C-alpha cells in the first residue's frame, strides 16, 4: 500500500521538515504506523532513531531541544508507551525545554469505551505539559502542529503532548505548511533598562545570576563580556554552568546542590541581585532559604520569559517578562559608571578554592577524575549526567568553557544522562560527548547502548560504580545511621555488559589510571564505557559515611 499524498500523517511530517526538525526519537507502535510510513519517504530530511525504551526516546528528545533550541520530537504508542515517556515530559517541563511528544491513540470512534490502552491525554498530561491535545480534525493537522511548535518555544519554553487517533492519520490532512513558525519573543523596555542602570550604579555588592533555557551563544557571550568588563560577579543557576565560561575572572560559582558556603553568603550579602532566566526555585535557593522575601523586595531584579514566574515565590524591586537572550543583549548597553573587580576577584578565588579536589578515603578520587576530564577534553565537548550523588563531583570539579556543553536535568531525573549523550552525539558526531553516570542511574536507561551500537553513535559513558543508590544512602545514613535498607546494589560486570552489545569497555580502579581509560574510550571508534569503581565511603565531596554515622 502506498500512502496517498496530503494525508494527516504526511502533513505532520511536512510541518516538522519546514520547521527544521532533523531528528525524531521513537519507539515504534502500530497506533501511528501512518506517521512512520510518511517518515520513510523523507530520510534525507529527518533521521529516525528507534530506541529501546520510551524513557530513553523522551530523554533524547528533551536533550535535542535543550541543545538545539528547536523542539525535540518524541513519538511513542498509546497507553504504556506514553506513560513510559512521561519522565521526559516532566524534565522538559522543569527544565523549560521545547519538546513535542506525539502519541499514537485509539480510534476516535472508540473513545470512552475503555478501549485497549485508552488514556485521556489532556487529563494525564495537563499538569506536565504547556498544552496537551488530540488531533480530532485531520484537516487542521498543520494548524495543530504549528501551534505546538509555537507553544513550546514562546514564553517559558516547555513540552507539548499531541495524541494522534489512528483513524485520522490517513484522512485528508488539509492545507500544506507554508513557512516555519516564528515564535514571539518579548524584549526589555528601554525605561526598564534605564532604571536598572541607576540601581546598578548605586550597588556596592551586586550579583548577576544567569539561568534558564533558550540562550543564544551570541547573547551569552555578550553578557559575559559586559559583566567581565565591569567586574560584575556572575553566578550560574542549578545545572546551567555552560551559559558562560567558568574560566572568566568574574565567575563566582553555581547556585546548586552542595553549593559553596562562601557563594551562599555572597548572595545573602548582595545589595542588588539581577536574575536573568533563572526561576530561583528550590535548588538554586537552597530549599528557599537563600533569599528572604522582605529583602528580595528591596534587592531583586527578576527577568524571566514567563510572566507567571515573576512574583511566584519572591517579591521583586523590579521585574520584566522578556526573552533571556534579548534581555541579556539589552543589559549590555548599561554603563553604571563604576566597576567591581575586587569583588569579582575574591569571588572567583573562592570558587577556585572550592573546586580544587580534596582528599578521599578510596583509591579513586572522583574530584581528581572530573578535574582531569575538564583538562583532557576540548572546550566544545558536551558532558551529560543524570541524577545521583556522583553528579555533585562533576558539577563541583568540572569547568565548562563554552555555551551548550552541559546536558543535565534540573528535574533530578535518574537515567537522563546516557540518552542525552546519544542525542548530542547524533547531532554533533565530530565533537566529544561524555556521559557521567552513577551505577543506579545508568541502569535506568543503560539498554540504550544497543541504540548507540545500532546507529554508530560513539558517545562515551563513565559509569561511577559505588554499589549503592548514593543520594538516598547519604540521607538514610543521616536520618537512620547504620540502618541500610534498599540502597545497596549488586551490579553486573559493566565491561562485559558493554561488550555484549558490541561496545568498548574498560575498567578503572585507581585515579591515576583514569586518564588512560578515558583516552582508550575516546579513541575506540565505537560506543564506549568506562567502569570507574569507587568507594561508597566517599559518599559526597567532603563527606564520608563514617562522618554521617557520627564516627
């Protein structure tokens, strides 16, 4: 059977192509076979990457959106396929990432009957997505997909979910797409910029906090140059360390988990905080303790693309809804008539000291390994991670030196890092892509190594194996010392695991052997895994299990 021209399935694919989408991450399903068939005719425009689990596919799509600024596209089947993929939708929501999840759906004629794998997607995804809908009129296919693209990109970026009833996909899809969607973006008012210049001119201890998504390299570079010229101390929000080079002399650290106490004090002492793009949520504000509501009303200038985020938690002295990049470019016109180079030098020195690895009890010092990673990889290398205590070592000791080189879930989703690395390497096959994963974290999506081998996606994953769910173990020992339940792990031989899929594997048991192991993995010419065996005793930077137990 040859699918006719102009079907809803073909119009959907045509709209993706017109909007520059060049990858689709999926797990195939019979409920959207017509879309897969339409994709078969456009392989020169869109690469279809079939994954081994819907969570892997959704995480890849989220990473694509984060890295490219275009909506990441994930396609899955109904019911279990969609619920498996919901983790990626949640991450896209929390991380403000443009993404569209297309879900095959039961026939329109069967709705409400409790049909096989039937779900009301508006109800299930209504709280996770910016918009959840169902394609009920095939002749409006282009309209619905274009609205999804615009919705994902405008304001605070985020995910959209579209259910595709199987009986509409071969119907007439209506008009063809004409041009790409141009998302609306708000800029700062000149009066706001002038008022901020006056406030900044009076500040003795200002702090610039950058975060959020959608940054262009031009805007990130411009605001970085401006702040460096003024000696304006700059901090980056939780898992947004790649907005500016961490080597800039006015970079003072990131506001995340395990934050530098001196940076916390700097933020508390600041007489002007200019936050651009950062929501200032729970993790950057140290469980909402970093700031004081009465004080933020006097010192906080909050700029965010989503007006719903302004005043959501913190009162402000000034606020504006504006695109992060446009706002950053506007701020570079400010000339406060003074500089803060002494403040910047001290803050950068404090960060340098904090990001210098200390001693550990085991044979592998993960801080030393992460510092080597920063020295051994080129500046444009992309580093990814999921969630777990292993990530604290990465975020503290790895220096990002270029924009869009970090893929990390602010949602705290385990299993994110490896699929994200595969998405990144598929987009940039000429760049180094390294995932740092915990043992529990990696095995959430580790089967995607089969996807890497199938498509020749030669990313490297470093599996940090301490035989425990580290974050939970740390809290368990803190609350109930010595009472270890459900946190120990019996792990496979990860080298044999990798080799079983046709990937390269190497084991590393000492810090001094890590450079050679990493080099071998980078030069393997195929997907590669480094099995880095660490001690659970070194549960976090500067913390041991013995200390947590009061020993």
